[in-house]
C-alpha cells in the first residue's frame, strides 16, 4: 500500500476554492483503479494549514492519477491557492483499525534510529491493536528517509485526540526513549472511499 500526504498553507480567502476543487477531485477519483481513500484535513490549531492524504494500492496507480486530468487539475488549484506545499510518499509499514469513518486526524512524525525500528514498530502495532475499535491507524515509512516514520491516526470522537495517546506509550518502546518531531491535529473536511 502507498500513501501520499501533501501539507500546505492556504492563502487568505482561498479556502472555498480549495474545498470545491477537492470535492470535484474526490468525486471523480472514487472509481479510479487502485484508489482506496482520500482525505482533506484542516489543522485544528491553524485554520490556514491543510493536508491532503490519499491511499492507493500502488505508487504507480497514484502517479498515473497525479499526472492525469483529475490529479493535474487538483494540483493546479492547490498550487494557485497555497504556499509552503510539501509532498511526502510512504509505504504502509503496519495498520490497525479502519480509516473510515473519521472526523478528526492526528499526524505524528517520528525519527527512529535503525537499531530501534523493530521495537518501535512492534510497540506501535501492539498499542493500536488494543484500541483499534476507537482509533484507526497507519504507521508509514518515508520512502525517501527510511528511518523516518509517520503515524496517521483517525478518530470519530474529539475526546480521543489526546496527544499522549499518540505519543507517550509508543515513545517508550522497549527502552527506546523517542520523542516525536511533531504532532498535528486536524479536522476532516472531506473523506472519500473507493
């Protein structure tokens, strides 16, 4: 499985343009081969910060979509209304629970020393297995920097957004004292499944 996450800042007054473009792109992408789901997320701390996340069966399917008519049109709108845009690509290292439905999302960035990767991954998997009825999670391995991991978590109820749920128990994996590089909370603006 392949997940792409694009994070960006939307220029003042351009949010409705972004939302309209996302609604169109999501509607047209629903039947595309290899597509699993896509989300448009808005930071709960900064209304100008957004993320667009999508899951595909393969990186090739995502690339074909991105260079095709739908993906190119959506990209041009993001480019027109946003700044500070960055795209990261991931393999799904491990998964727990369902990513849909979702009202809120949390993205946690981790840098894991190579010798701690097995312990970190095992601890992460065990922790989210225990709560997968309330939290859907994907542990993502960065394709460009293999020791960088991203936890993508979704919840339905806002009270499940406590940062310690997504950080403290994982950070103490078998003696590995890890601190996340960042923890960002989002509300789900738009969610579409295949």
